[in-house]
C-alpha cells in the first residue's frame, strides 16, 4: 500500500461505512436528493477524507485535529439518520446498521486520538 492511511483500520472502517451510507441513501426519495441524501453522503465521505488527509507526514496535534473533524462528521451522519427515521425515509434495520457502525467508528477514532496525546 502506497499511503499510510490505507493501513489504518479506522480509515478502512470509515470507507466501509461510507459505502453503506451511499447504498442506503440511494433508496431516499427524489425530493431529498439535494437535501438529506446529499448531506448524509457528504458527511460520511468527510469522515473518510479527514482521516486520510492528515494521516501522512503531519504532526500528532494536526492529525488529532483532523480526527476531531472526522468524528464530528460521523455525528452528522447519525443526526441525518435520525431525521430520515423521523421522516419515515429509512427502515429501522438500516437505521440500526448505520447507527451501530457509526458508534463503533466513533469509538475507534476516539481511541486513536487518545493514543496521539
């Protein structure tokens, strides 16, 4: 693997979750395309991108900062699925899948951030 972030288990999990979000969000109604669909996909992708962006050649403090941004993007994904659930856009099964994966990912990011202190 050419880039350090590719070896990060947390990055791999974030990429996996981003694909799950993308697949599930394709079921959202067309009227949500430029609203909730776009928002949840951008937030999930942002998590992956922020983990990768500062993993290579940056100070620990800088990497910690970007991991914080990644974690906040994950929290945005969770907020989006609550909105989708409230609007009856997402099934309970899909909600739980994303919620559980996001909870696991957030714990992993928190652990990585602590290890950089």
